[in-house]
C-alpha cells in the first residue's frame, strides 16, 4: 500500500472533499455567501487540467475530476437554494449579515 501512489491521491482527494463540507453547509443556509463565478472558474480550471493530461489513469484523473464534480455539485445546490428561497427568507438573511 505504501508503494502505490494511488493511495496517496485517494487520501488527498478524500481530505479535500471533506473540506467542502463546511462550505456546503454554509452555502445551504446562506446561498448568496459564496460567489458561483469563482466556483465556475475552478470547474474550468480542473477541466483544463484533465484536458492537458498526456495519459489518463486513475491516479492522474481522480483529484481534478473529484474537485470539478464537487464544485459543480456546490454550484447546483446554491442555484437551487437561491431559486427556492422566499423573499422573506432572503430579506432575513440580509439583515443577519449586516
């Protein structure tokens, strides 16, 4: 296991995905608190990383694909929450942040 670089990539990817937890929780309650444009840039960046790979393998694809998927999921969740929030909820959230 120690000699296989895939395990290192799996561990790093898992840790990075766990780091999305607090951001996802915050964005669920305050969907306007994170800029979706920045997350979109991260999706494009990871897509370019994948496109620039000379050879594809699990070790080279796992991290950028997982990060791109996590950003897309966060963007989708934020967009859905923004659409489903009532005007009263949006006003209440604006009062809490000011």
